């Protein structure tokens, strides 16, 4: 859905606080409030760098990165 990045990302878990406004074009307009990614060895760069930028551009309010290998979770919150 981000044509400049040729992206159609789907988080591992998406949390929506409100119902969609436009059910005809649901996935182009319904932005998750929280996107959660669980890092795997193959997805480290994608989860920490690529998806971080894309979710910000798409309008996700919070992005949680759960990294079991490191035993930590990073929470990024949109401001403003």
C-alpha cells in the first residue's frame, strides 16, 4: 500500500482500536493503532529498519518489536 516503497506489509499482530471507516477499501484505509513484529534471525534488518520506516509512513501509532533472542521488546510511539 506504500507504492513508493513497493510495500504491502502485514504485521505479525495488528491491533485496531476502532472499526474501519470505509469497508469497501478496508486494507487501504484501516491503519492499525499498534503493529507488533516478532523478530526472527532472518528478519532482524527488516523488522528493525525497513518495517519501522514503513509503519511510520503508513500512520501506525505504535510499533512494537519483540526480540526473544535479545530478551527485550522495543516500543516506538508516534508523537505529534
